[in-house]
């Protein structure tokens, strides 16, 4: 089969993977396509979340006997170990697949090695087909696997001169309703929302996604040592927020290592924001700016130890959008 044909089928597998959103799932998005010896698509599948059948299994079941001597396309290297489901490599071997085409190698050391297992079984394997597009399916999941911590999104809402609150502490609301609706969408895209005790005491926030039921809410994490009452909103309901004391680096790492969450949002005041920036933990930024000037108050970040303009953090790739009357500046730091 020509490289153009292989790529077009891999595009189909990528499209299948994109048909489901798994922002709060510990598993990646994966798509798979089975092409018969005659060149016809006879099976398709995509993964729908932890504990459900993997994309390859769904596609193989749909293909049935037509999987024998066929080619399997999958966006991610087939898993090679027992998890909540059995290893896909063994299912591929049992189905009689002759060729496997892989987009991205599996960065999960516990599940990797599928390519070698398939080759050892006599199956021809081609890997790295549209690898960049396959990686784009699961940027934060791949980042967490490779860095042993989640991808960190930092969000702030400030005046034009960089303040999150006035000198009297008042901060509701700096930005308008369209910007706040956009924040709901950002929260919906993460598995955990992190804030500090200062924000909880000052604003008594819920930090929830309004359209989601309690059982589907992102994990809400409060960092800091100040005393907090159990009557605060963030600790109410059947799925309350939790406290995680300790160094912010350790806290964020444990959200991935202990909870399997690969994308988190930091919504916090100057103290915690300063900590995540100083620790070089910020990977992505959503900065809302209102057409307002205060002249004094609480800065979004504060002093992070940069005293010379030449040492300032600079970001050349960014996007600026109008959200109601406010501006949204969005960029990644890496």
C-alpha cells in the first residue's frame, strides 16, 4: 500500500479517536481501523474511557473473520500488558492480523513494548505514521507519562495593569460574564482544579463546572496551611474538594501519580501563582484582561525573582481573542 493510502487510513483512525473527549480520564484517546487483504475497511473502533474495550479490540470484533491477514491501523502502539482489560497485542495475534501500522509509540512504560511483541509473533509493524498528529490527540497524557507530572494550566483574570483585586481585597467580578463562561469551558477540559487557602478564604468559591453533575466534577484541590472551616462551599456535597498540604511540586506530581489526572488547572491568588511560576510548573496560560485600571492592589503573580529585563520570561507564540469586553491571551510556555 502506498504511503498516501496508509496516511489516509491513519487520518481515519485519528478522526475516530477524536470522536470522544476524555479530559478527566486516566486513559488516552485511541482510534483503530482494520483493512482487509482486499483493501476494504472492515472494522473501526475508538476507546471510550477507563475500563472499556480498547480501540483495537472494538475494531477487531467488528472485523470478525475478515481480520485474518488484514492490516490494523492504530493511533497508539497496542498495549502489551494486563490492565483493566487484557493486552491488545495478544488479541491482535489471535485474530491473525498480518500487518500493524502505528502512529505514536506508547510512552507508558508499563504498557509499552507492543511493537516488539507483534514483530516477534511474525507480524510486520510500521510505526511513526502521522506521529505528530497522533501525539496531538493526547498532549497532556503524553506529557504526564514522559514527565511524571500533569500538564499545568494557569488561569488568571486581571485589570489592564495586572491586578487581581483592589487594595481592599475586592475582586468580584473583574471580567464580564462571557469571560466567566469561557472559564467554565477551561475547567471542563481538566481533571483537577487547584487553588490556595487564600482564595478559598477570600472568595469561598465552588470551582465547579456548572453543567456537570457532582459525580463528574474535576477533582478540587486546596493547597496551603491556613485553617479552613468545613462549612466552606468547596468542601460541600457528595464530591467535596480535598486538601493536599506540602510543596506545590509534590502536590501537583501526586495528582498524576496517585489520581491518574494528566491535566490540571491552577486558579489561585498571588501567593500560589507565584509558587507555580517560580517552580517552572506552568505549561499553558489563559490570561483574561478587563478594560479596567486600578493603579494599586494585589498583583496576579508578584515577585518571582526576576530583577533584569534581559531575564524576563518571554513567549513569542500566543493568541489574543476578544471575549465580550475582555481580552483573552492564550499561550503555552514550552
